[in-house]
């Protein structure tokens, strides 16, 4: 062994068995973004192993290659290993994950999807991208919950009407129907008609709201307007029987008595 080899073994945290493993002739380091301790360590380890496993790389070579994907605080962490302390990649990867697990991505609760809303000027395509990104941040989510929250956040009256009229049976069906409207929006944008269509859609929507408001106001007014009370006739109550009253006024000139009934002769 030459002096350079002796110095490499003296300074390296890898054991002799790892250092003496020759590199394959066509070996290439994976083209990965260097890990700086701020992201999910499991994502980095997974991507690194996937690329090297495709090359059928030996464990010792994987182990020696890993430090090349580290920078910043992650590189400082690796340099603190004592000499000849790393035996294989399993040991190195376990130590890496446990040290940087604090930077792992935290999963959001399912209720987070209810906060995703299509903004006033946000296209349907952008909303779908925004919503799908939020779904990936949820640990476990049911398909029915995804469809319900997606529709709840929509700001497209036509699509809301369609989905209400013919509810989607699956996420694939939901995205298929949404894709039709995305294609329509793309066609309008290509022809420069998107702004005009949005303006007309807004005017129609406001007109319908105004009609409903006017109808509601008329209904409330008709219910709240007081009915004109019917005039009641007040009569003076009698203080004696009717027959006695008739006997007292029988001689009054203004009183007309009915003619006696005629009897037919036999």
C-alpha cells in the first residue's frame, strides 16, 4: 500500500473493506440535489438507493458514494464520524435518518383539504394542481373525502352544476369531467376570449342572484303587509223580548205589517 492509500484509510470514516472495493468501470454518481438537512431524509435516501440499484451497484460503492450527495450541515455531520467507524450503507443510512428526522415532512390532517379553495381569478387547471399537491400532504385519505372536498372548493358554477346533476362515481370520473372544462378554458385562453367569458358568466350569476333577491323581497313584503280588517257592524243589544217590543210599536205609522194569509174556500 502506498502513502496516499495509508492516508486515505487514516482519515476516512469507512472501514478498510469499504475503501478497498473497486469502482465499476461504468459507474456514475447519481444526479441528485444535494441534501442540506432541511428536507425529508427518507426521500433523499430513497431516491439515492433507487438510482444506484438500477446500476446494480455494490453496497460498498453505494456507501462511499453517499457523502457526495451531502452539503452544508449534512456534510458537517458526516465529517464528525470517527475513523473506520462506518462498516456498510445500512449503518450509514440509519444514522443519517435518525439524525435528520427533524426535517422530515409533517403530514397534514384530512381537514386541511377543506381550506383549499379555487380563488376568484384562478383557473380550473391551477386549482386542480393546487388541490392535488395538498392531497399528497395528507397521510391517508379516502377517495370519497377527496371528491367531496374538491367539489366544496370549486368556484366554477357550470362545473358545480354538472357535478351536482351527475355526481362522479370515482376520482377518475371526477377528473375526467374536470378535464373537459380545463380543455374549454384552454381553448378560450388561446383565442383571447377568457376575459369576456368570465365577465359574461359573472353578469349572469349576478343577474340570477338579483332575481332571486327581488323575488324573495316580494315574498317577504306580501307576507309582512298587514291585511285590511273588515268593518264590523255594531248593534245595540236588546233589553226585552222581541214580542214585547212589537206590541209597543204596533201602532207606529212607519211599521208595515204583512197582509193576513188568505184562506181558500172549500
